[in-house]
C-alpha cells in the first residue's frame, strides 16, 4: 500500500518535515517515491507548502494519507478522504441458451 506521510528532517528540537509518498512498509525516514511538499511547525507563522496537483493525483490512484497529513491537506483545501474505494459488483449468472 502507498501512503502519504511526514518524513522528519532538521536538527534536534527544530524539526521540519517533508510530505512524501512512500510504501507503507518502508521506515519513516527511509526510501520514498516522491516529495510532494514540506511543513515547518517551528517557524511562526507555520510554513506549509504542498504541490496540490501531485497530492490530488496520488489520492486519485489510491494512496492513503496519514492522519496528520489528512489534517494538513484540509488546511489547504484538499479533500484527503474522497469517498469510498471502488468495489465491483458481483456478476449476475447468465443462463445458457439453446
């Protein structure tokens, strides 16, 4: 599963975060697929930059945002939990003709 989550950067007691798309099994600061933004909670006012087109793309192909990233997406107007995933209906049995 692909997740959109925060990757911690910065110094001790002065964290900054990258918003990354990564495989859910990789470590927090490990390999990632793409950087789609950054977040600096230390600066006043807090700095949040997100590539909204890339975030919407990854959400459209099924990437699941972490709770914190979903909250940050809400701050910039990106619907982080769009509907329910598509589930195909069961096929109806067809009688043989003839």
